[in-house]
């Protein structure tokens, strides 16, 4: 799971052009949206694209994605269980 966490951090930093942020700067359990990393709904779409392209994961219902997108740790756990 640690490898998945690192890969997700790198993919998010790259896709969202988060300059001046390294994987070590992102707390695995901090919220991605709001007070944590401060991402927004456009960023959520980018993360959704990463999950679809890299891991074959699609969400039929956007509401089911909300808890998955809470933090890097919740994303990585979901990817490990559901990647195609």
C-alpha cells in the first residue's frame, strides 16, 4: 500500500501542477479538500481521470466517491481493493 500511496501522490502533484509540493509534503491522512490540501471540484475531476486511466476505476454514482476522496490513505486503500 505504501507504493500505491507514493504513486498516487506523484500522480496528483503532476496532474494538478502542484508546484513547490513534494510527496512528503502531503499527509496521508489529511483531507484532500477544504482545510487539508485545499483541492476543489475541478481537482476532483482530475483525480477521477487518474483513477479511470491508471487503475480502471469508475464511479457510477458520484456520491460513493466522496468518502474515497477524503485523503490519500482512503484513495490508496480503495485503489488497492478495486484496481483492474
